[in-house]
C-alpha cells in the first residue's frame, strides 16, 4: 500500500480549479504508487461532490478512477436486497 500523502490547495481557487488540483494530485499519487488509475477509488464526503469530481477526472482524459461516497461504494459492493414476497 502506498504511503499517505497530503496536498495543500490554495483557498483562493474556484471550485472547478480545486477539483482540477484534486484530480492532478490523485493522478500523480497513483502514478507514483504504480497503480493504474482505473483501479483507484476516490472517496468524496458528500453525494453533491460526485459530479464535480468526476468531471475533473474526465477532463484529464484517459482512464478515470472510480469516484464514490462511502454510501454509494457500499451499495455497489453488495448485491441488492431481494424483494419481500408478496
């Protein structure tokens, strides 16, 4: 497992620029760890942040990491609960 890494982001940046920095830092971290970006999962704290994060990674081109919240990741990892009879 690669070592954790902390990156500072300028508070004067626009939200779009912040997500660009996050995408760049995450991509750089994955490259240093020799992890294909398609095998990386990026967790964001709120569902409202999924779309801007995914857009920032998409703007970079190529493979994208999986961008999830802990709740959406949990839902994706387990089979759905079968419906109750009746």
